[in-house]
C-alpha cells in the first residue's frame, strides 16, 4: 500500500491558525492571563468590602443612643377616634418637625384605640409640644402628652410594672368588662371627666401584668359617683362597652 506524506510546507496559513487555536490551552500567554483574572477579581472585591466598612463606620458615628430617641418620642392619649395620622402630624407640626406620627388601631375592629405616638426631630421640640398640648382639648376630649419610657435600661421587661398605690374610699365604683389593653392610668383619665378621681386600679392576676378585666375608681363625693355611673355605664373604653356601678 502506498503511503502519502504531506510536507509541512504544504500546510496553508489558515490551517496553521486553526491548529494554533485548537492548542491555545497550551499557550503560555493565555495561561498567564487566566491566572491573573482571579487575582484581579479578589482585589476588586476586597476594595468593595473596605468601602462598605467605611460607610458603616461613618454612619454609626451619627446614630443616636436609645435614650436620646426616647426623649423625642411622645405618647398622645385620650384622642378622639376620628383623629388620623395626618391630623396628628398637623397638630404637632406647630411645635417643630414631626418625623413620624401614628395613631394606634385595634387589629380586630380597625377602630382607633384613642392613643398614638409622635416622634419629633429634637428633644427640645418634644418638650415644647408637651408644654403646649398636654391637657388641651381636642374634639371635646382632654388629651395627654408625655415622653414615652421605651428606653428602660437594666429592667426586666417580662416582669409586671408596679401599680400606683390605690387610695380607697367610701365613694367608689366598680368598672367591669374592661379591655385587656386598659391600664390604671387610662382608667383614671377616662373617669376624670366627671369628677375628681382620688384613685383608680385595674385588677391583675397576681405576679403578672395580665388584666382580670375589671377595676375600681374612687371619688371624693357621692355626687361624683352618681355622675360617673350615669355617664359611663355602657360607654366605650378601648373599643369595648364597660359596666359601671357603685362598689
């Protein structure tokens, strides 16, 4: 059988180029480029990480301590149910820059719980709002404005808060069917509209902060007791009709 030998001189330039491309994986120049690419990528990623850390450090320098935030956040209680977030904002905007205003709503009924929170831009503005708005009337209701106590260091938040000392009296009413969210302060403020409230208390399960659903309010006269019963029996407190009668 005859053997055909092809001389290298007969390989065309295009054939040589094809041969070179097929064997490019063994090309020293290509190997050096491939090895440098991961190094460049790693260096770029390191630079991005350094920039991110720098941004975090820069931003952390302007973060406020929790107690400073609490000094700007106000509790607004006993507001009419019709007050909206926008109206609450407008009410406090006269005394500074309002960063946030929020009326709290019952998650089941969707009705206002008659209180909310307002965050001012500075503690000075918050104090000015308290001085101007606390105990003023909004929609025939006397509102309460004070600084929140959201920052309480070294306190076990799972433990029940101590109740104010209850001052008993012969002029006393029983208040039943209280919503679980009603506090002693809320109960006292609610009945203050019809007389001088000496004291109030919401009964709680011993050792816990859970309400038993009833409480007592004491007054300085029999007339105030009569007025409280006739006015507030079946009235709504925290979205729930309450029962009021002489204790």
